[in-house]
């Protein structure tokens, strides 16, 4: 019974999250110009892709690891740091590139 309740709560949270995001997009669409809405749409898509890249699976690895040694934890931290640092550098490079903002 606890599994059914957990799945129900998870489904409800996902549906509520979708509805709130949709309502927020509708409100923004009413207040932004078409050009600003296009920039917003690209930003939302970019954030979605970056969050997929950021969630490399290291959190699940650390949680499910039976024998979590300090070496394993340091390695997971370093990999996470490299991925997120690389993404931050990519964002900074794209934000300052003159060919992108002509």
C-alpha cells in the first residue's frame, strides 16, 4: 500500500509541476514581446539540456554505493566538479561570443 501511495504522490507532484510551469509560460507569453518570448523559450530549452547533463548519475551512484570510501566520494565530487565547471565555462563562452549576439 505504501508503494501505491508513493507513486500517487509522485504523479501528483509531476502533474502540479507541469501545470505551474505551463501557467507561468502563459503569463509570460502575455507580458513579453514575441522576440523576448523566443529568447525565453531558448533559455528554457537550454536549462533543460544543461540539467540533463548536470544530472550525470553521480548522486544515484553515491546513494547506492554499498561501500562508500572516502576515495570514491572524492572521485565522484571531482567528476561532478569537472562536469559543472565545464558547463559553466561553456555558458560563459557562449554568453560573451560576439557571433552569437549579432
